[in-house]
C-alpha cells in the first residue's frame, strides 16, 4: 500500500460539525462522570507519565460519520480470532513511560480511559493486547538484536523518538509506505509533526492520539502571577497573547525587572533571591525554537541541512545572546518546576504537564506560549524535545499477517483515543481540574496548535550540533565563529545519515 500524500498544514486539523457535535456530547458525559472520581490520575510524579493532549481528527470529505466517531465506523469490522499483538514498550523507572497497555480500572479518569479504550478494541476485534516492558529508557540495541536475528518477539515498537530514529537509520524498521491500515495523513497521527521528522520523504515512526506522552513534552512559559503583579500590577500576559504583543523584548523586560538581590551581597542564589527566568541548560535553544527557527531545516526534497547559519537565525541568536549571556536575572537548573513552585521565580520554561505537578505548591501561576522574536513573526511556537515523547514503529521482517494485524490495531487504538483518552486528559484535567484560571485553556490551545521538533534534537548524538549552539548562546561568544568547525562536521554526518536512509529499501 502506498503511503498517502502528507498534509502541509502548520497545525492540527479541525473536525467537521457533526464530529464536533458528537465529541461535545461525549465530553459532557465524561465530565459528569469525572465529578465522581477523586482525581484525574495518581499522585506525585506518576501523573506525568499518563498525560496527553487531545487532537481532533479531520475525517475527510469521503469518510462518512454515522452515529459516532469510532474505530468501528471508520475501519469496519474484523475478527482476529484472539490473536495477540505484542507491544515492546519504553517502561522504566523514569516518567516518560509507556501508557499504551492498561486493562484495569482504578478509579482515576486518565488510566481508566486507557483501560476503557483497550477493552473496547480487544472486544470489538477479538484481539489480545500484550506488553513487553523494556526495563530501560533506551532499548533500541536490544530491539536491533532481535530484528537482525529474524525472530523478534514483538509486533510493535514504542520507543523514544531518538531511539526510533536510530532504528530507522540502521534499517531495522518498516517504512510506512509498506505498512497497511495506518493513515499517517490523519490528525490522530499528528501529520504536522510527522512532516518535521521525515527524511528523504521516508516515514518510519509516528506519534499521535494512540499515546498520551507526546504532547506532555511540549514546553511553555509558566509565570508567577503574584511576582508579576509586584513588578507591574497592570500587566496582563494573557491580553498580550490575545493582542499579539508578546515578544522577546517584552519577555526580557519583565525578566530583568524581577531581579532582587536580597542583602545586596552581589551573589544571586536560587531560593533566596528573586530571579526573572529559570530553565534547563537548553535555555537558548528553547527560545530559538520559540522564534520559529530550527538548527536543521529541510529543502524541497525533504533533505535536511544546517539552517541555523542562515541570516534570520543568526540575527535571532545574536539577540538571544545579548539577553541571556551574563544576565544575573537568568538561571539554569534541573529540575525547574520545583524552585518555581517554591516562589521567587517569575518565569519558568517547563513541560506543560507540570501544570499538574505544581498543584501541590502554593504558587499561583499561569501559562503562556514562548515569546515571538518580534511583531513581524506570524505565529507563536513552542518546542518539544525528542527524548521525552514516544513513537510507534514496526520492526522489519515480521510476517505480513502480523504486520496487518498490528497496524490495524494501532490505527483503531489511535482513532478510539480521540473520544476517550485524550479528552479525559486535555479537556477535563488540563483545561479544568489542573487549571488555575479559565484563560489557561485558551493558552494551552495556542501552545499545542503549532509546536516544533528539530532533527538536531532527534539526531542529538549522531549529528552533534545542538549542544554547541546552546553553549554559544549562553556563553556569549561570536556565534558564527564558535560553531564553524561543528557545522562542517555536522554536514558530513547529515550526508551519511541521508545516504543510509535512502539505501534502506523497506
């Protein structure tokens, strides 16, 4: 089966009116039911691993929606005779674990919605879903061994995006042009994100509604409302977003105003002094992505190239360097959200799932997208790395029957998630239970509308250019000269990657 032509939309697609009506009715029912439950998910850090955001699907003009939006209505009936589909999943002690397989209800809305979805698919298609747990956050080497031996004991891989990219480059995955049943151009597979991850028009891994981990890795700007009032009582960041007046100049003006050196001892200490901005060590890179620029771009043939040395990104980086380098109001730390929750930090750049983590702190906060470079920038952008989110892929060499069954089940799970898992998290939890105010829901819609992922981050170790770019911004060195040697070596490495992918014939 040939892969369908990819969409070129910048963001997520919108459903037709009939689907909106059906989804609205469903959300009303699930919201009413959720009021009886003690919470959206389990306590503590485990909540972060069971969260995702809702993507509304575009069914297309030729797809008839009958009584409800469901896998059965879109895909028809199948009977797999209780055959098994085995998912080899990222399951370890960290927080970016698999959320695919859950067959028990525990009285919490998000994991229960996963269990409900899975039970429905298993029942309707007479199929068994099982999980092989990795025990490690990165396990592509073990997957490679099994695939190369010709007898993998799994049908579907659920790895980090970085692991999936390594597997694809080494020729261990099946290109989606040869995968039946999966419609990668439909929004339950996030085509706007897929387009950013392909190379040479080859697609080997996708993410979307089937998983609840992809969207929670999106980073946004959290702000301390009380600190903001102490700086400027009239400042309304939400109004700035609505009126399209949120730029780097505005952002760093507030950042610098927030600096308070308690005791005037000349030393700025996290937790003692008040600072304007706290982020991970990738601060400069994150802000670069917020301006709509990437380190790696792609040409008309979908071939990657180093784009960060083009005129606009160089101008952006020069501006970022002037704001960040030697700025006492700016600090990097890991973790970020805990110091922010304890106060004395005006802005924190963290993943949107921290909205839930911060509910145990007293800080009154809001969420807005990353600032634009200037007023000429058309839209807001946010950023997701390639370590946190997970992707679905299919190992090369499994039998056609196994591939047919596994791909059909994955498509059914993704479709079914649209009215189960994702609204449970996004509409009920993120926009209602976790939110500090009504406007945060509108901000989350903007944040999720057009977020970016960079091939420089996906191929972080293989290409080696993201870290030098970040370092150049933070250290305030001349950018062009600082990364000149890195750019030369990265170009060679990109060429090698492209050749390896083009050489794969499956």
